[in-house]
C-alpha cells in the first residue's frame, strides 16, 4: 500500500468523490489557487474549475448557509471552514439550521453536507486559531462528528461523510496534515460508529481521538517493555459513538483513561465515563475512571504554555502509571 | 474608481495641515520604525525564533502614521490582525511589543497573545483580533460608552478589505449610522484578503460606498500618501468629535509580504509587488517629498533611519533577554 499524508488522503477522497458524483462541490475561503490554509485542496481548482471549487468572501455563516441551501436541493456540498474556531461564527447555520431540519420538518428534508475544519493547538496560533470544539458540536442532535487520526481513516471516513445524508462535522487536527500512513488504492469507506482498536492490551483501556491516539500509542509502546499492556481505542466518530467497543474493552481491562485535547469541563471524556458507569463494564472496574484533557484555558501563544495547556506524552505516561499502581 | 487625488504642492499642503518640521521628522522616523519592525519580524521568523504566526504591514505604514497624527493620542483604537503599525504609531513600547511577539512574560500580553493579539489598555489601545471582523462591533459599545460617559474621544476601528464581507461589518455600520456614534471606520484596502483580490469578493466597489446605505459619509483615498491620510482623517475626526456621527474612510494601500508566515504569493505577480514597492511606496514617497522640497537634507533623514534600526535592535535584545512564562501559570487569567 502506498504511504501518503493525511492532507493528501483528504484531497484524494475529495477528488475521487468529485469525479464520481457531479453533485459534490467544495465551498470555502482561499481554497483555489492558494489551496486552502493547509494546502488540502491544492490543484483542485485546475482540475474541477471554479464552478465546483467555489471561493467565497470571508463570510462564514453564509458559507454554511449556502451549503445548507444546496444540500436541500440535492447537491453534496463540502464546506471548508479555515480554522475550527471560525465555526463559532457559523454556529447558527450549523446548529439551528443544518442540524435540525430533518427532524423539525418531520423527516421530509435532508441536509447532506460536510463541514471540514482544522482543529487543535501546537502551531503557536493562539487563542482564536487553536481550539478543539468537538464537544460543542456533539451536543447538537442531528450532527455527526468525525475526528480521523490517520490518513487511512481520513480518506475512508471522508468518503462516508460525503455519502451520508446528514450534516457531518469533519474535524482534522492540523498537526496531522503532514503525518504519513498507508492508504489502500481504490474505493473504500469506513463506516461511522465503529471504533478501531489501535493497540490491543489487557491492563488498561485508553480512549483517545485525533492526535492523542498517536501520543497514547507512543507511550503504550514504551510501557510495553515494562510489562504494562495498554489497549487503545480510537472511536473515530464521536457521533455516532461505538459504545460497545468501549464497554467491551473496559470489561476486559477494568481500567479506563480517556485522553482528549479539548477542554475538560463538559468535554466528551465525561460522556464516555457516563456510558461506562451505566453499563455492564461498571462491574469490572477495579480503579476510578480517569480523564486527561486539555486544561480549561484558551490556548496560549507561548510555546511553553501552549504545551502545558494540552496533554503531552509525559502526562499520559504519568496517568497510566498512577492508574496501574492505584496511586493518584 | 480612482482614489481622491491631491495635486496641491507638498509644502502648501504641509503648511495648510499645520505640520511643523519636527512633526514631519517624527512621522518619518515612525514610518521607518514600523518598516524596521516588520523586516525584523520576518527575519526572526526565518531564523526560527518565532513559534506562531504573524501578519506584517510593510507597505501600509502611512495609513497607521497618518491616522495617529490626525487623531488624539487618547482616542480609542480597535485593531485587527495586521496591527503592528498602528501600535507603533500609538506610541507603544516597542520592547514590550517585541517581547510579546517572541512570547515572553514581559510582553504586552505576558506571552499569551502573540503578534495577533497585542493590546495596551493603558493607552486606549483595545487590542488586535484574530477573528476577521471580530473587533468591528466592539466599536459600537465603545461609541455608546463614550456618549454615556460624556467624553469627547472617538473610536477608531481598523479592519481590512476582507473583513467588510463579514455580516458584523454591515450590522455595525447600520447601528453606528442609526445611532450617530463617534466612530471612525478605517478600511485598509491592501487589495487582497489572503489570496482573494477585492474584485473577486465584492459585488460593488469601492468598499467605502457601502457606507452610503447606512447614511455614513465616506472617502476613498490614496492610503500611501501620508498627507492625504492626515487631511482626510483629520477632518473626519473633527466631524465625528462634533457629534455628527460616524465617518468611513477606505485607504488604498498594499502589503509587500505574504499574507502570513506561509504564503507563496501565487495569487499576484512579482511585477505587481515590484511596481508598488518602486513607485508607490509610502515611505519613499514621503521621503522624496521631504528631500525635493528641501525640508530636510538627506543626512538628516539618514539619522532617522538609523534611529529606527537601533530602536528595533534594542527591542530584540530586550525581548531575547526576557524569560518565557512559567508553565505552572498556564491556568492564570482565565477569570478576573
Ligand atoms: C472569521 C475569520 N475568517 C477567516 C480568517 C482567516 N484569515 C485571517 S486574515 C484573512 C484575510 C483578511 O483580509 P483583510 O480583512 O483584507 O485583511 P488583510 O489580511 O489583508 O490585512 C483571513 C481569511 C480569520 N482569521 N477569521
């Protein structure tokens, strides 16, 4: 299998879907000659022209609004919001409009649209360009929320997103764009609501998404030498959530650590804990469930502070050791 | 549409605008200081000393210096992401700016904000914004508060051409026009919002004519001509301060560097950039006027230029010698 980057994987999903289906088009800021802020749509303007790669003024609410309207007429818009932070400008169109139409109109309207959005810290872009707001979107019934962690998943999940009949928020961690991974040639999709076991283990379950999957894996591989055997579950889609996979894993290991970059308060780690504590896995728990998350702060500019604001490998290692030893 | 042009001889204009020799010299030095700051920022970035992003205003200096000169130092400033020039013009402490740029605890925002969020509330500088258009509606509240507090300052709201396509821009203009608030809107039209030329994103130009829909007087000027900026903004500020309501100024200018740290300039030609640099540069034009009219000798201006370089070099020394914030303080300042 060829190795490609996460950005290339996303591009190839977009490319193939646009070739396959004339209804698919992309709308967003600076996505043409510039190729988008992270270069994801590079070269697509030349291939598909400006009727299908639609560059807009800086008007985020109306980018999503336009996508909603087109989706209602049977098109398959893929909107790009340059940084996830700017979703806060479009929240009415995403949350009050796109998310609710199918239900509110008695199942008669469908809004098949994808909103792509780069999330996360690590680039020194500070408080208004570094957020992880997936919980906000998860809280709105009607939206699906996807957070791919590898090129393979980025491509397979994006194809599924474009085929889905619902509004899908597709969250790309910006530090992952340049990471490489194997991606099969040709057609494949990854179904929503199916978690992936990124590493099998018997001592402790880690549920992590996006970039945290990689950090957790690195730590788990190191700790394996010491005989600590960590299982890592990547939910891949937060809505719908594969609760069975998590319940099964925790029933096996008896220990749970959830790791996400998003802030702690009301973050989705709490949701996972609620799922586990109200399931049969509760009986198997032999340690308190723990979460390691971004701190409840806006992301700071300075590199030292920025690192301190979100979980790092050493934090994950510390948590794992604490849980395994039973000392917190 | 052509910008408003002024054919009047330089010296007549300078005299009519009551610009003293000292003021002319000071403004020249500020123009050079801004340029040097931006060149240094670019250099520090290339040297890998900057973790983060930046938006440089080289080429747009006359707008900042002109506005500052034609308004009061205690007027309120609302800035956008490309704000270094406005800060420097408003007498910011360049050491603290540079320290913020390098993310140091000694910086204006204690290293939490960076280039895009520099603010100095003690000098009525309400800060830069990373959200395009995000600061524009704050001007309404500043205007209302100034009226309620019966103060005679005005609010200067700076933003780019691209920001004029955000919904809040239109909402703000409507409310400002309706309530006759003391706001000077300045659109720095540097021809592009990131990669998008204004013509590709605006149904009708100039942008300033949009103000008409909201009953706000407007001007479309050559923002690279310092005296034009001073004249237009000066009369606008008088009009606003006298209680007549807002004015909208669109200043045509040009940015030399790419949009932010990463930009291969694919959306414009090298020729275009060179033409602006060589024939319309705001500093060069002002300098030529000063020399041709024998206001200063060349050596006098060289002194200003050297001073500017020194100011920036010592700011870098200060910033580099300053400490990073302590990681343990990461949760401070979330709440007051
Ligand atoms: C709400 C929002 N949308 C998009 C961006 C990304 N962005 C940053 S600056 C910029 C261009 C702004 O253009 P303009 O207002 O003309 O200012 P200029 O950069 O040209 O000075 C864009 C698209 C942003 N920061 N905020």
